[in-house]
């Protein structure tokens, strides 16, 4: 059995949908905090059990019979996510799972100034010490491009701090590739990187957007502190703004510059490019 945590969330839920196309429903389980929200999966024959990273006993029950467990990483900045991930890993060990797949982060390496990297580095270390086979899926940045680029369609300007090349990745394709790994015969040990095959800068994106729209979309580099102040002025909490700033700082230092061909291999096709994604949004 394959058990997926966080199955009522975006990445976990999409992964289950892709698994249902590849394996029988009775070979899939989900571990969720709110069982009622997973009713659509239960109606299709998926085993639904309550599980929470804060409740090790519930996790052990929800992982019962699992050969593989997909641990979708938490992202609560107020919680001790490393300890919560440890709870999940230990529960999987106790439940007798053979392999854990964990959703990590692209460039989760020492020195990366983007703070979530520290959580993933620590969690990967726990996995390495667990005694189980494990795979860390170091996923590329898969937030919506609209969130990253700002209101460029209204302003004709991409006004963000100095950045660097990033292989912006489609979450739906990460979910599909994750399901391919879980359902397939090919195994991956340790960290693997799942990203779009091409890293781009905001300058590149401005050129792409200009070509798509027939308008001149300018790239304007904002001072870091001015950008933070602007974000606060429009209602973004300062903590959130400063966290996002560290992402730009990591990108400009080159931490996200390296892309990987593995996503392309797993999908069996070329992943969506930034141009594809912008075009889809423009025609939606």
C-alpha cells in the first residue's frame, strides 16, 4: 500500500489523483487531519484514516500496512517542523514501511539563505538515520507565477528585488512525477531534484511576457528594503515579506540556478515552460 499524507492539500491531493490512474484504489491510503475533507477519496475506494504530525499514535494507525509513505512537508513557520517531521518518520518506521518519500526543496543545501532549506536539510538527516530506504524529492519552486511576479498585467512592470535564475516548476507536474515514482519500478535513493529544465530570471520573464502580449513589459529592480516596505503597505505581514526576500537573495546568489532533467524523464514529455504557463493564464 502507498500512503500519502496531506492528501487534502494541493500537492498531496494531486498526487493521489495521479496514483488513482496507475494503481487500484484499494492500494492507496491517505493520512489526513480532517477525514471529512477526504470523503471524495473514500468514495472512490481509497483508505482514509486520521493522521496528524502532532499525533504519533494516529500516524502509526494511518500508516499501517504501508510499503511506501509519502510525507508531504509542513510549512507552518510558527511550528517546530523538524520535530513534527521526525514524528512522521518514526511513525512510518514503527508501522513497518519500507520506504519514505519526502517532499523537500530544491537546493536544500548548507548555506542557502532561504530559511525553509534548514528544515529540509534537518529532515533529510533524520531520514538518513531512520534505517529505512528514503527519497527526498527536492522540488523546484512551484508557487503560482502571478504570486511571484506581482501585478505585471496591470502595470506592465515586473517590479521585484534583484533575483537570479530559477527553474520555476508547475505543481501539477511535480505531483504527476511523484505518482510515477511511487507507482513505478524505478527507485531513487537519497535526494533527487524535480524542476523545470530551464532556469529563468525576471528579465527573461519580462521578455517572454512582452512577446506573448505584444506589449513592452519592463523589469524594474527594487531595493530590498523598499520592496519589503511596499509589501507591508499592501497588507503583507512583515515576516512573510522578509521570508520571500530571502528567496530572492538565494536566487541571486545562484542557489536555484541548477535545473534537472529528471522531471522531463518521469513525465515522458517536456514540462510546462514559463511561456506555456503565462500563455495559459492569459487565455484563462
